[in-house]
C-alpha cells in the first residue's frame, strides 16, 4: 500500500488491472482503515480516470450476487446523489412512468444519503420487501415491467469499507461507483450527475463499456433534468444543451422540487406524481427524465415523441397501475 499511495500522491494514474486489484484488496480487508481512508481521500481530491473507474467497477461486480435479467433489455434510471438538493424521488417516479409505457426497468437503488428519501426509503414506505432472489425479481419484471434491486443485498464486498465511509462523513469513490454496479448489468442506463466533469467521465465510461446510455446534468447543479435551468445531455451518438422552453416545458423554481422533511412526506409526493395529483412542475420534471430514458430504448424517436409516450403513461393511469402491481408483487 505504501508504494500505491506514493504513486497516487505523485498524481500517477493506475491501470485498469491495478485498480481492480486494489479494490479487491480493499474490500477483502487487506488494508487497515487508515490506509483505506487515505486511498479514498485521493479520489476525493481528484476524479478517477475512466480506466481506474472501470477497474474498480469490475472488482465490485466480480464479488456481487449475480442476477440475470438480460432477456428483458431493461433500463436503469438513477442519479449519483450528493447534489444536496433534497429533491423528491424523481428518478424512481420516472422508472414507473417508463415501465407503464411498456418498457422493462431494473432499478438499482439504496437509502438516501443526502436527501430525506432515497429510492429504498420510498419503496419501504409502500411496504415493499427487498429481495435478491432471482425468481422473485423475474416475476416482478414480468408482472409489471419493474424490478427493484436494493444495493446492500447484492454487494457484500461493500461491508468491509462501511466503517471508513461512515467515519469520513463525505461522499467517496463508492458513491461514484454506485450507478455502475447494478448487479443485473442492464444494457441501458439513464444517469444523472451533478456537474459537467462527472458528465464527461461517465459518458466516456459508458462508451468504453459499450452500453446504450444518456448522461444528464442540469447546469445549476442537479443530478437529474430538473427544468430549473438549461441542462446538458450526452447520449451515444450526440450531445447537446437544451433549454426547457425548447421542449415546450416552462422553467420551474427550485423550491418546487423539494422532497419533503420526512420519508412519509416524500412518499406522499411520490404517490401524487404517479396518480396525477402532483403540481405541473413536479409532473413535468418526471416526464422529461422518463422521456430521455425512453429515447435510449427508442433512438429513432424524437425527444418530443418520447415525451408524449411518457405523458400517455402517466395521464392514462398506466404508471399508477404499474406501481399498484409492483407493490402487490413485492410486499
């Protein structure tokens, strides 16, 4: 470890193979807590390279609980978290809109770290029981188009570093890895990040991995398309900046996306969106994120067409029906 830390302190970049070996050793407890904290601090001071990030990812995936959902051509919709905005569960709402439109979703999520309610919090508020049983997950995705993979059940290697992460009390390399280690390895992903540096890093990573993807960021620091400002999108074949009004959507105020002060309040907002009782701003924010997810799966369609598909899912009650079926299958 002394040699590794010396290289990193001298601003050297690790190879993919070196990064994979280091992550394997770290999660197996080979390094002590001080060494692990030092290593994580390096990647707090600078972002990993694409090759380092893939190497770290490969190590975590090697030790995961494996789930095969490949025959569903599913998509994951997720944000990196850590933007400090405490928004409502926009990505999770978008998952149900996309599933309601007839597509398959394999959502990977966890409890909230910087917000009141992460995806796992809102699921628990609805009585959902988490599982890593493949047959149950298959039954869910076949029955309603949606399966939920609660991250701690699939990544046992993460337990070894949990005390260090908790003691540091800041986001670490593992927060960057979360969106990359969906144990079902979906071929499609919509990822929201909080800044342009991460936008570029993840886009290059997805390109290298050969995935169908969109990476999005709002220019005012949201890790999703918030419609509070212009936003940038990088997909496999294009990148551009959009203004909300270009898509026929009004720009909204940041406070309109507030996620509540308690998990119960967050769950009410979530339900209101999917049952058509939310504000226009909340609804539009979910619809535009769902639309870009649909465009990943339907690249020949314009974003306007995808937005109409998402709107039909929500307004026609299909998203709400998907939620109802999902709860019944997973409680």
